[in-house]
C-alpha cells in the first residue's frame, strides 16, 4: 500500500522530541490533540489524562480498540543531597547502567526546566579506580549533576527544584539513511506515531470500517495501569500496539511486525492471534511470533482490571528495549500495514 513514509517519520520525530515520562504527559497529549484537530477527528480525554479517538463503523455494538502508550521511562527527584546533587527514583523498569552518563532535564512544579547529567556517585576511574568500575549500578549509587553552580542543598532548592520533580532522559533520536531509527522511548512512541498515521490514513482515504474502531493512547502503561480503565463499552477485541523484543534466543525482528503469543501476564487470545497471522500471510506482511517472559502491556492491564476482552499484542521489533533503543522503518510499516488491514476485516 502507498504510505507516506515522510509523514510517519515526521510524526515519530515530533513525538520523540516531547518528554513524557509516566505522570508527566500533558504536553504530549496536547500535541496529539492538535494533530487530531488538524485531521478534524473528534476525541475525548479521560479523567486520568489518556486520549480516546473513535472512528464510527457499520457495526456499533461490537467495538475494536487499538492501544499504544505515550508515557515513557523516566525518573523523579528522590532527595536533594547536601552537595546540591539529586538522587532519583525510577519510573518504569530499566537498568540503571542504561542511563549512566545520560543528559536529562528536570521539570519543576513551578514550570522551570534545568539540565543535568546522570552519573554514578563515583564517576571517575582517575579518582576511584576499580571502585568506580565495580560500583553496583543501583538507585542509591546514581545521582544527577546539575548544570548550575550549586554547592549545597540550599543552592539547589533556591532554583525551585524539589523532591517529586520529574526527570526526563535525552531521547537522542537519529534517523539513518538505511532506514533505522535509534532513540530512547521507541517503546512506545513508535506505536503512537503508527496509530496517529493510521487515523490519518483512514480519514483521508475514506476507508469504511466494518466495526466502530477506537484508538486508545494511554499514559500510565510503564507503571502498570495504563489501560485499566475507560475502555469503550462493548469492546470485544483489544489489540495493544507496543513492541517486539529482538534479542538473545528471541524470534522477534526489527524488520517485521511482531505478534506476541504470551508474556508475563499469560497467553493472548488464540483466535485473535490466528486472525492477525492469517492477515499477514494473506497480504505478504513480514511477521514474527514470539514470547516475552519479562513483559506486560496495556492489554495485560485491561485484563487484570476485569475487562472481558479478547486481547492481542503486536508491534515493530525494538532492539535493546528499555535502553537506547533501535527499530527499522520496515518493522514500522509492517505493523502499520497489519493494523490497517485488520481495521477493514470483517
């Protein structure tokens, strides 16, 4: 199908450029609202800040929902140290070594933004030698060095920085000529860009939908309760568009749409998975089926909350998930193709 790859990249670049750790997602939701306004698509914002788009179909009773989450990994200020440096507490599950040496922004409650760098408490081998090399990378051994002349707790507090302020990691987004996308937070902003483009494509091509189809952009997935509420009534099928996880002993690929058979929450619906696989086979869409033992999704949250749904999980393969991540436009377009084909399937 003829997709506008430049448009997909534009959406993805814009979305990745807006910091949105769990709990700090108003700005990114506002961006999505503006794009939906440009498309003249109606939407609603849920009480806890998620975004819900509904595209009417011929069958209004049995609804389909595609979800993606716009919240990312991040941190919060845990304490202000006597040195003026900041200790942090993580938002979401990541390895502390994956953020060592990363630039970051601190967003204060009064709207100010300060920059800094995340380091260990022993960042120099010239000073600490093997102690620096062998230091365990855990919360209490990490700190933020502010890009401000601060020498005490009082100096830092005078800037307006307080416990509970959000810490946003530098995304460092790169698009290569060979089709790769390297960035933090491809989980799950690649999927958000895909769903935004899906809405645009359906709207601009006047595609008739056999079922009313909703697009749920959740904002608390990384902390476990993203799609636990506000799912449209009469939803029968809920497909979480998140990511595949290529790596050691995995079947997933950056160049394909990955279909999850089972994750830490258990198996996804077999009949729904079969539909997805059959569509890939019928339409020559590159796909991989995989199992992720240390993974959960918005669909998992919905099931745990008691929703009676058939659930599925798909997404482009994202290498080095929850670190500095990478995917390929082939995987993004394969995921997009499967979603658009599924939207049109009886």
